[in-house]
C-alpha cells in the first residue's frame, strides 16, 4: 500500500476528529498555494475567507463564520491545533458520539467567531482578521473536562495529571494573555471554552 492509499484508507475509516484533521490540513496546503507571501510564516488571507472584527463586515460576509476556522496562520498554529484536536477528540469520543463531536466543533467555531467580532473592538480600537480552529477545539477539550474532570492524562515531562487541571491551566494562560498581541485568538479560545 502506498502513502496515498494509506491516507485514503485512514480518512475513510477514521471518525470525524480524523476527518477534521484532514480537512484542516488540506485547507492549509491550499492556503500555502494561494495566500502564502513567501516570507517566514506570513499569510495574506483575504477578507472574504478570514473573519473580521467588524460586525458590519461579518454581516455582509456571513460565510466567514465558517471559513475562518479551517484556515491557520502558520504551520505551527496548524500543528498545535491538530495535535490538541486529535487528543481532545479521542477523549471526547470516549463519552459522546461522532455527530456530537462534529456539531460541537461547528457550533463552537461559529460562536467563537461571533464572540471575536463582538468583543474584539472592546479590547482593541483597531480592525483585525482572525483564522484558526482554536475556539472550536477548546470547546471539545472543555466539554470533555466538564463531563469527566477526573480523567487521568499523561503529559510528556510532567507526568500524570487530571484533565480538569490541564484544562484550567490552558484557560488561565488564555485569560492572562488576553491583552497581548493575539487578543483575538484568546477571545476565540475563551469563547469556545464557554
């Protein structure tokens, strides 16, 4: 079996967490072709794909509430999000089904986007665009931690911790960084958690 056949088989046999990873990676590869500026990690996403912090612009381009969370600003942004989606998705599916995972991913992505557009102007007086699935992925992690807070997870170099402890640390880091340069991302993360 060659690599392409193996990837096709994994896509067909995998659940929605696997399919979402493939969709995000595929969209990232397309974005490299069309929007990469051939500078280290610089993408120029058009306003008809990225989500704007201007509510009026979102009202004229409502599809951006879906498209923004399939694009990522860098390879490491994508990599970290897909690692968390893989593990959080598998933990989520221990207690819930595939349709619930997809529904939570899509609805929390939209909610995170709306929250970003409504709240970003309160924190910053500038206009901004956002991309990334972090808010939707955070929702999956927090939903699992809410349902099974005492689940034991093992972290590299740290050891065994409870899922609620890991989740609280992640949320705390987002909260204390909300006024940094990635204000929009932290708003989306916390909105997804909510």
